[in-house]
C-alpha cells in the first residue's frame, strides 16, 4: 500500500510545484518585459493561500515579492513601483517607464490582501474607441498593465468575427453575405452589442484571420497571468440573409418597431435581426458558436451576453422577459455545464422602463450564482441601491468615467473612494468586486487605477493616496507638488460631467447653449478661474516626468477650451446685437486660439491623432486596404454614421491634427457664414449650414484632406507662453 501512496504523493507534489513555478515564471517574465534593466533585482515566491494577497520585503539588494498567484505578484510589483520607486506604468506601450537609479529598500514585511475576488475591465465600446488598431505589442503591454492593477476578469472579444464566420458558413451563408453583415473594424463593438450591421462592410477576410491569431495570443497571456477572459456568447443577433434560407425562424428586425439604433439613413440596411430565444434554432446556434470558440480560444466558462443593449425587448411583460432570460441561460448551459452569464447593467439604467419587476424576472432567468451583473455607471447612479442589490445575483461596482473618448477633466476620486467603501460594507454577500467600464482610454488614467486599488486592503486614506500620486507624477516628494495636485483633484471632482462636450470639438451652432456641469448645474465660469490658477501653479513645478507633462497639457487644454467657450458666448451675443465689428474681432481671436490649442496638444502623444491614423493604416496590406482602415478610423471620431444626427461628434477628441484639420476649418466655415449673414442683413440659416457642414464632414471622414501635425515642443515652455498670452492681463487669474 505504501508503495502506491508514495508515488501518488510525489506526483501531486510535483504538479503543485509546477503550478507554483508557472506563477513565478510568469511574474518574472512580466517584470523582464517592463523593467529589463532592473528585472534581476526582483525575486518572486509562491504563497499557498486561496485568498488573493501579496507580500513585499527586501533581502540584501533584492526585492522579494510573494503572492498566491502571478496576478497577485504583479499587483505587489506595481505597489512597490508606485509607492517606493514613484514610478507610473502607463497603459500605453510607448509611454516611458521612469525608474530610480537605486531601488529603495522595504522596511520589514508588507502583507496586503484583496478585499474582493473579482476585478473587471473594459467595455465593448473600448474596442472601437481605443483598441481597434492594436497589434500584439500594444496588447502585450496592456495585459501586463491589467495584471499590475489586479484585473482578473477582462472582457476579451477580439477575433469574435472569425468564429461567427465559421458558424454562418455552416448554416449555408456565402463569404460575401457574412463579411457584409459585419461592420468596419472600429464599429465592431456595436455589432457585437447587437446594435448595427453592415456599416463600413464588407469586412476584409484578412482582418478576420489576423484578429483570430491575435486573440489566441491575448487569451493565452491573460490566462498566464491568472485572468479569466470573458468571452462572448450568442444573444440572438443573426444575419438577415439567414432568413432567406430559413424563413420560418422566429426573428424580428429592429426597424420593425423602432427607427433603428444610431439614427442611420436607410436603417433597413444597418438594423439588426434578432432570433427569439424560444426558437429551437437559438440553442443550436449557441452550441455551435461556443464549441467553435472553445476550440480556437479555450474557455473559462464566463460569457458576456447582452440581449437588450439599448434596444427594446420584444415584450415588456415581466413573465415573458423571465421566460426569454431562462431560455437564453438554458442555451448556455446546454453548451457548457459550467456557464456563468455576465451582463452589462447599463441598459437597465439607460432604459427607464426596466422597473424592479422586469429586472427581477430577467435576473432570475439564471440559477443563483450563475449570473454576474456589472453595475455600470456607479460614479453617477448605483443600481444596487435601487434594485435590492440585483435581487440576489452576483454583481460588481464599476467606474465608467468616459464616453466616446471625450477629453474632459473628469476623475471623481472622492466618489470612487467612498462609494466603493460603502458597497463593501452594505452591498450584501453577492457583491463580488469592482471594475471599470470605460468607453475609451482617457488622460485621467489614475481614476481607473484607484478603482482597481480599492479591491485591495491598502493602508491609505484618500488624501494620502492623492499625495502619493503627486509624488510619483513629479518623481519626488514635494510639498509644492502635493499642494498643486490637491487643487487639481478639486477641479477633477467638481467637473463631474462625462457627457459634457467642449465647444471646440462640437459642431458650431447658434442653438448651442452654455454647457452645464452634472447635477449641480454649475456653469463653466466658477471653475474657469480655478483652472487657470491651477495651470499656472502646475507649470511652476517644471518636472521632467511623463505623467506630469501629460497632466500639464491636460489642464492647459481644458483652460483653453473653457476660454474658447467664453469667446463663443460673446460672439453669439454680438451676433444677436448685429455687431459686425465685434464679431470679426472675436472670430479672429477664436481661430487664433484654436491654432494655439493644437500646438499645446502636440506637446504629448496622448493628445495627437497621429498614432490613431498610423496604426489604422498599419493594418492594410495594400494602398486600398490602408485607405479603407483610415476611413473607418476617421469616421468613428467625427461623423460616426451617415446622417446629420446627435451621434455625430460623439467620440470627439482633443487631438493635435484633428483640431487643425477638422475642428478649425469647421469653425472657420461657421464664422464666415454667420459674418456674411449679418453683413447682408439676414438671419443665419442654421439648417442649411448644418447640411453644408455635414457634407464637408463626410468628405473628411471619407479620407479627403491630408492631416498635418504640429512639431512636438516642451509643454512647460508652451504653457508659459500661452498663460502669458491669454491670462496675464487680469489679476483674477493670478
């Protein structure tokens, strides 16, 4: 008997040791990628505990980082980098990693545990507004960033179309029918959310193949770092062409009962077709898709599936909604006995008819513990407080923070800090974690880092956390920097308005009103003076860290944008008074300011259009393909659709190049037209101008006009010059 037990024990011991070795190897490999010069100074060790935790200590000239897995070890490494080395790792691969010459010592042993098991990241929209043109180098760095910040549930939907291509071919659809059903690359997030078909299709077959190969690398690396990729599942969205072959399917076109999502012209071309979950074919398609996906990408049994995202369900009867939900989950379970259904709760916030009765019916379509809800926009409204904590199903608190990639100073760190503490205390046993559902990456990266840090039992108050962020953004402990950043955070918390756009990046219109700031309805003026004083104070720091330079450009950008708003309101008043001389003077000032705005943006690559266009064209193998990808990239950040609608400029960007070649000419057109109307003694024809402007915008989106970029300059020098130019003559700015 002993001769049998001993080999079994040795085999089990070897397996456990191998797993521990994998964690250490993967954490070490991450460190070599990020810190090739210092990697040999870090030692990793496995801690055999179930709960996520990390430890830090120094041994001689080595920093020893322990963790229960590679993900926890990465969090420990990031803690050391931030709070000992004053080093910020950006989510962009090309931003510098600035390290001290000598690694600081850790006094004693630091031991920190996770407060919650789940840490989610990404949004379907992020794949359109930030990541459509990424290659493996971008993804490799970003996955490392996610590990450093403890993410273990990333939304992983790259390459989805290659799986659907195989499935729909199996159902008899042609190559052209399938690729024409897909949208262009930047719009695939909305295709995956069942909002639009065909826009900028057909999708090149080379794109499908390259994205499948990319996804295999992505999920492999995510799993190496102890993440569970959230893969997509079938929500009922089918090609309209399928009905030609199977006319008896229980299917509905969105435009049968709506004007169509996104207000496209000819919605019948771009509207989606939905298969009812009660149709027997639904479960078969689900099975075919999940099996093919598992063959190509594996599975961790967590599936993102959002059947009603921003579209109406076929019925508002609660019992029927519950039956639809039950059939959807049963289709998942039939294909994967361990399936867990993850849903965005955005639509249950966005569509007001989702009352308690309907939500309860929907959530109870899956067994308890087999559904995870993402409370999507918690810095604004927390659904868990209004729907009895999702009626017992597991849920996560998420910071959204960004719509469409708009560049505003929005980072409500006080709300994030306090609300996460509250949900930890009062959210119930089914509260499982935190995450970020950002629509696009934005310059206020630290708000997302704070959200993910709050998943760990970190020994910092909010003022302490803010001080430490100031330290690492300027690279030293500085009272002046801490005071300046304290003022920065006051501005960031006041300007809580992710939906608000700046006037610069919005289509000019005499109907535009002064923007409002969130629920407080404060106009721009009360914060404008604070912004200018902050910009002056930040400029005086004159640090050489990349994070500081980004902050400086971001603050100056907002100050100039708010000044432009003031000039615009004066121009509008002068128009109403028919004061042609004042209008001409203000027009000259506004266009001159836009040139300076573009110059300031060119001081940091985060605020440049060049990487967006260059990376899009980089996917093309021919000149025709390069132009196709650039057209897709231009369209999503300008016109978005093919109609003069509210969705235009949704993804407006404060980007050098885009300002000089799109926003400035558009304002010049408007100013010229309004000046001419007053000069001729007639009323400005707003509707005629809007049509003319949209025709010009479409030409730009379709690739007309070469984009030029300002030469990079030192942001401190540029800031000093612009502060002197625009804000030196009034004591109120000092």
